C-alpha cells in the first residue's frame, strides 16, 4: 500500500512540477500548480505519512511563484501565505518542547548579540531602519530558534523530491525548446529556481545510473544559464572547490581532482577565447559571466570582480566601507545601509536590482548576497559560524553532498520568505542516513547540524 501511495504521489508531483513552469504557455494557471502538493500534504498528514507530507510541503514552496518581476503571473497571496502557515505549523509540531542541551548556550549568545546590535545602531545614530525588514529578521530568528529544540522523528522522502524536482526540470526544458525565445527576460525569477539541479543531486545520493546523473547535471546547469543568476553557477563551483580543498587534507583522490581541475583552468585561461563574445547567447547574465571570465586577462583580481558584476562589487564596497565593529557584529535587526558616497548611484531603475524607493533615498536594505544581506544586521561572525556549522563541518564529517545541498540553499534562496522556509525545512528534515551521502567518515544526524 505504501508503495502505491508513493507511486501516486510521484506521478502527481512530477506533473505539477511540469505545470508550475509553464509561465509562458499557461500564464496564471501555472502559478496555481503549488496547490497540488499543498493539498497532498494535508492528505498525507491525515494519514500519518509524515515523510510524504514534509516532501509535499517542500515542493509546494518550490512550485510557488513568488517573484514574477511584473512579467510572469504570481501565485495569489492567500495561497502563498497558506503554504507558509502550513510549513510553519508542521515545522513547529515536529519540534519538541525540550531544548537541545548541546546548543543550549546558543540562544543566550544570540540574545546578547542582538542587544549589542541594537546598541550599536543607537550609538552610531543610524537612520537606515525599516519596520518591514525588522519583521523579516524577527521571522528569521524565530525559525532559527526552532533548531534549538529537539526534533521529533520524521524526515523528507528523497524519492518524492526527485520526482517533483524532475518535473520542474522537464518543464523548464520544454519551455526552452517550444516557448522561450526572449533575450530580454529571464526564464524564471522565482526564489527557489535552483531546485532544477536537485534531480541530479538526489540521483547521486540514491546511487542511480551514472549516465542519468550526468545527464541531469548537464540539463540542470544548462537551464540555470537562462535564469539570470550567475550566483547559482558560482556557488556550486565554489562549494565543490571547498569540498576538494578540505578533503585534500587527508585524501589523495581529492588532491588529484583538485590538481587536474587547476591544470584545466590554467589551460583555459592561457587560451585565446575572445571569439566567445561574438555569440548572441552571451546576452544572458550567467552565460555572459562565464564568457567574460574566460576572456579576461592582464587586469587585477579586483578589476575582474568589478567588471563581471558591478552591482555586487559595489554592494561589497558599501558593506566594508564601515567600522570593523559593524562589519563583524552588525547593526541590529531592521537596519540597512545608507549610501552616503553614492557608490550605487550608477544603478538605474530598469535594472531591477533594487526597489525604486531604495534608489531614490540612497538607503538600501535588500542585497544580492546572503553574507551581506544578513551581515548588515547580524554581522559576519554569526554568518560565518552558520556557514561553518552547515557546510564546513559537514564536509569534515564526511558528508560532502549534504554540505553541497545546505551551502547552495544558504547562498541562493535565503533572501525571501519562501527560500528561508525551504532551506530550513530541508536542513531540519534531511534524512540522517541516505545512500550515497557518506564518503567513508562517520555520519552524524542532520538535525544536529544546528
């Protein structure tokens, strides 16, 4: 019976994954596809199928359209908030009233940290404060607080996530082949668009056919190139390099991969690849980013970074153009950055990088990179500690694939409510012992990550 239920859910989630991507051919209808996994999650919790319920809720967050950039249809607000409420409910219900003794000092430390942040805000007399940002920060802290409670039994079902994300990938491929023909708009603006690479990750964890893993990897990366996010590609490469570097400390194979990759990189950089800039496909951000990176030479690293992404580079200049105390400890919840020197004045309204209010006032609250987004209010120290706990420590404990999943989620989706909930749900309920996750070292429980 359980096998039949999983088959039924797999088919439904696969089909709704295809439907949710049809923002061009089935505008407005696609934005409601998230109702399918939401409804299925209710049915599963009534039948005491917690692992199926968790997976359906995660996919409802993925299938939801929370950012259409005034080009694509959005999921109605009432549906989005219903998904948020359902996720928060199951998240809270699966946390016991007992505090995890291993991390009991963390809430105390966090409270002291917030007091310091508020006092710094007052001491430096900042005018950059927004009530909406404060509410989002409080929401984030509430989610984080739930990790300090002991988790009840129950994990995500990776097979359902595979079929749901597989439908998402197939749908985006269909978009590219039959419907998408614009060089002006991105294929997707959704917060959780990175989920197109999850079929390959889950296939690798479940030790499926290696050719299937390679095919899904290539398809996922290819789709990402048309989604307007260079950070997806950069973060994946960055975490892979981090995994190889840390593993190379005690493994010959990792040293070999790292050395081979370095040779290939040096060979590419030594070649004349300027012809790549002649192709129309470089109009897309992610593809243009790679082409520019491969054709740059004879300039400094800082000049390369500024040329590749002027907005992101300027955000970092604005962030570090402050007292070291503020950079490390933050300015407190609700705070933003006031661009006194006009560092971001070159950004136009048409670029959609910031809101019109931010560009007009010169006070910025929403940034492209997670370490700046949260570093402004909480400081780089807690941001690093979080990244160390969820990524670096997982690598050191022999859970490289888990570290990769947690890392790309932290970097790419935590700038919006749906992304925060999705990342929290996957990190909290990721299976403790899944095939393929271990690479020789002892594995520890995912719910002890925080």
